[in-house]
């Protein structure tokens, strides 16, 4: 490596700080509870080819799919200019589901693309047949929210037509425009900081640090995998109903093999894709499979980046719930089969780690396996439609460990900073009143080392004549009520 170790670490930490500023910008501008307090977004810096080099500490599966998305932009876009920013939410080319809008932009230097910056954020409503865009009765993607592949900024100038098209398809135009503005603002901030870093350290040094960050992470991850025992482990999880009124049982099956310094996940045996919105695309399945790799193998010692795609391989048969083929409905993918993919992957990774004396203390069963996510919509104090995805489902408990209890109300294994919004904040922004939100006694289960306890909430419409509650449950139950 041409760059000395000290310069390498200084520049790498500068890149981390610059990327962190993306997250700070989003949280400063956005008004959505699931974003500002729930941290349902992520930010990243990417190489010229679109490989992720630096990620934020938010929803890990967001950025794991963004490298695929940027590669799709590079492949599909007829023209990419200096100052362009693209907005994309298509699950079939890289996004998790339609609510997760990605905003990505190239960084030019001397007339050439040298890097990409991007972020992805859960928007409260992007259209579709149901409020909140989790379309519980959709049978195909055409009954779900619109998919976008638009240039929202062209050569540095905001494309108002694209902005208005996005807003006009939402039940919450002001909120989605504010969140989109937060994403664009974050891109502008990070690109200014990157230009300053390049001017200070030189383009060759910055690009070398980006590339070597991925190479070093790969080297460390391969070393850690090589220390684990060879073997084969299997796991499975189930969903009891893919849409309202269905009680059919569906399975996510996974087998993990460890060979040398590489891991192979095989989802053969998983159920066929369903006529419901809970299917997972291959991109989402890969992202959720990586959750236990980042959490339990990499931890805080190995950088989270595209190095995982060099040594972690996934087979997901086409036409199954873990690799649904177009035009399958996927709008509840994140709370459906991709969520169960992470649960199944955690199972087999835990079984692998349990065979290792060195890493046995990292064993942790699947936790927050079921996620009750609630969209609430109604008329607010000012007479306008308001709505948001509550973050109460982030109060689940962590799994018990080999040496101690799991953490209470620990959130999700896929997000280190996945918080619950304050009750007062959600009451202020939505027409609801909390009766209570508290820990659910004995919900961690029995055992020498119990799991962490989960939370329980009770709330009621308040200050409005009509409110819509839509509950999406990973177990397969979706409810709608209109008090």
C-alpha cells in the first residue's frame, strides 16, 4: 500500500465522520418519527464501481442493498452527469421495498466518477392501495406503490417535475417532500466534505483508502471464518398466512456450510412465492442474511462493507418466498419473509458459533422474530391528513446468551441504533393517545439465561373523529381498524 498506516487511519476516520454527517443532516431536517427517533434509514459511501466502503450505524440491510442499487443505476441510467442525483425505490433493482427510497449521487473529479454517496430512508407513505403503503391485500406489484427511477437533480438543478410526481402519489405530500429534501441535503453536505478531503489529501490517497478498507475487512473476515469449525447447520422459520384471511403455513428453510474461509447459505426448501405482499426479493434476502454476519462475526472489530460479498455466498431458488420473481408483491417484504430470513440466518450462525470454543460467547438465538408494525393515519389538529409508522415494534427483547440474559427492549438485530420514539413525540404528531407503553412481564421466557423482555403498548384515537390503524405482523396477520 502506498499510503502509510497513520495516513490510512486518519483518512478512513475522516470518511466515517463525513458519512456520519449524512445521518445527522437527515435527522435534523426530517420530521418523521420513524426517521428522527426510530432511525429507520442509513447512509453510505461507495467506490467508483458502487461497492459500499463506509456505512452508517443505522439499518444495516439498507446499505447492504444500496451497492446493488448503485450498480443498477450505473447500468440503467442513459446519462450520468456531474451534479446528478437519482431517486430509486424499486425492490427489483436493489431497494428493500417501495417505502425505502434511495437517493444516490456520483462524485466527479477531473471529469470522471470517482465515488458515490447515497442514503435510504423509510417514507411514511409513497402511495398504493393502503395508507402507509404496506398494501396488505396486494396480489402483485401493480397493486402496490409506484416504483421510481428518476433523476431528482440534473446537473445540480432540482427537477421540480420529478419532485411533484413523487409528492402527488403520497397521502402525506408535505412530509415526504421534507424527507426527500433531507436526503438531498445530506447528499449535498457529504459531497462538499468529500471534495474538501480530496483537496486536502489528494484523490489517489482517498481512493486507495476506500479500496483498502474493503480489502482489509475481507482479510479480517476471512481470518475469522477460517477459525470457525467446518460443518453444516440447518434452520427454519414459519409464517402462518401471507395475506388477510389466509392461514396457510409458509416456510423459510436455510442450510449453512462453512468451507475454509467462506460461508454458504442455501435457502432450498423454502416455500414458493405467494400471492401476498410479504415476498422477499433476492437482494433483500442477501441483505437480511448478512445481519448475523455483521452483528456476531464482524461486531465492532471488522468494518461493515462490501467485503462480505466476497466471502459470504447465498443460494435462493427463484420463484420462492426468498427470491420472488417479478411481478410478485413485496411492499411488506421488510416485515415479511426478509425479516424471517434474518431470523433463520441467525439460527444457523448461532449453531455454528456454538461449535467454536473461541467464539461461543457470541452465540445468540433469533430475537424480535415477530414484528408488529403499526401505521396510523387520521386527520390532525390542523385539519390535514397525518400519518406515520410507529416505532413501538422496536421494543422487542434480545435473545438470551450463553453466559447471561438477553437485553430487555433491545430493538432489532438489524439496526444498532433502532430506537422507539418517545410516546409524547408520537402523540404530538399523530391523532393518538397512549394508554400505556411498558415492559411485558415474563415475555423473555424461562431458562437459566432468559431472553430480554419485550414491550406492550395500548393507544387510542384522540382529537379526531376517524383514525386508521394498520398492523403488519411478521407471523402473517394483518389487521385494519377504523374507529
